[in-house]
C-alpha cells in the first residue's frame, strides 16, 4: 500500500536535457572606502546619478550626526541632480529636507516642503508618509490642533491601526490640558489661532473653537476605547517584544480611561460606536493603493465616528465626572 505523498513522478529521474552553457564575463565588485562620498574628489564626475548619490549620502550621514544645517544643504544640492522620473528619491529627499527644517526651527519652509509632497501623493503609502511627516512637524512646534487634524486623517486612512488611535487620544488629552492652562478665550481669538496654527478651512476653525472640554474628553475616551478594541484583537497573533509593546499600550489606554472617569453607560455607548466596523472579514481586506485616498479627509472622520458619538447623546456635563489629573 502506498503512503500518501511517498511516490515520485517519473520525470524526476529522467535525464536532463543538454543545456547551452553561456560563459559570463567576469564581474569585479566596486570597492569603496568608508564614507568615500565625503571626499571632494567624489564630485569630480559628469555623471548626474553619481552626484545625486554623493549628495544624498552626505545628507543622510549629516542627519545621523545631528548636523541638520549641513544635511539640508546636501539634500538641496541632491535635489538638483535627481532625474524627473525618479520620484522615489525625490520624495525621500524632500522629506529629509522637511525634517531638517523642522529641527532647525524653520516651520514655514518645512510645511511648504510637505505641501510639495502632497501634490505628488498618488497612493496610500505616499499619503501615510506625508501625514506622519506633518504629525512630526506639528508635534515639534507644539501645534496640538494641527496634529489632531492629521491624526484624524490617518485614522480615516488606516482605521485598523491602533497606534494612530492611541496617538490621537493622547493629543486630545494635550488639547484638554492646553485648554485648561490657557484659560477661556473668545471664539474669535480661537479661530484666529486655529488659522495661524493649522492653515485650516473656516469650517475646521469653527470646530476647533467650539470644541468644549467635555467634547474633548469624549473624543479622547473614544480613541482609547478604539485602541483597546484593536489591540485585543491583534495581540492574539503577536508574540515576543511586539506583544509586550501591545500590552504596555493597552495598559496605558486602560489607565487613561480610568482617569477620564466617564460613566459606565457612556463607556458602553462609545464601545458600541467604535466597534461597529470591527468585523474579521472586513479587517482582512487589503486596501489597494489609491482607493482609500478619498476617505482620508476630516469630513470622513467626523461622519464615520465623531458625529455618531454625539448622536448617542452620551455627553456628560455633570461636575462629578471629570478628568482625574
């Protein structure tokens, strides 16, 4: 009796056909000295691709060394030698320049470079990188409002990423703290600050100005609940340091929910809203590049989650349930 899988096809033992042997020319690998691109002689060439590499490597090295002005100059020189069809390197260099400008305190130029990248964003990977770049810029300059808008777009683009939801929740807490420390301000002043800080539309400015402490608390709570739900699903497939990181963030989310101190009925209502789309079949779907670009907008975020939260009528205004600082 034959055991399943124990037999072989006869073709395995047939003689191989004669193959024509083609002699390949010998290949001599190019040997480079350490940091060869720092030598002034490295630019003694008419090859534009070689000059692009030299300036790119110089910029990357300067960033590693923390010399952001030198890195910015190298990236700027590299940009002149990038071919028009080499969009990958162009985006990499523009992002490097934006991050250098951020470190150097050149906020406006950093945002201008980010705008250049936004015009060339053609798929979800491009848009994700762009939004993460803007998040880092706004975080560096303490622009919590602008950072919140970018994180909302990230959550619309990648709704099953718990880290973006956790970051959004933490930023909401920062907004809450800023609102308390700065004191109450007039709607006109808030809208002016939103315009200067965010470059937002009038509708977004009004939303930022009218967002009360209770609503910020509610939004933060919803974000931490969403983080908790996603991490509980993902940790079943995780192990080692990845699982440990998820456990740590899960505990931090639990702690923040305790400090937010909302009623149990409120937590249940928010959990229902934030778990509506957490269907295994839907979560396994792979979004094709470009298909989710239209969903990554603030209007999408508000309609998909925020408006539903407000419709549940769970906003608490009593003084007994406040954030425990």
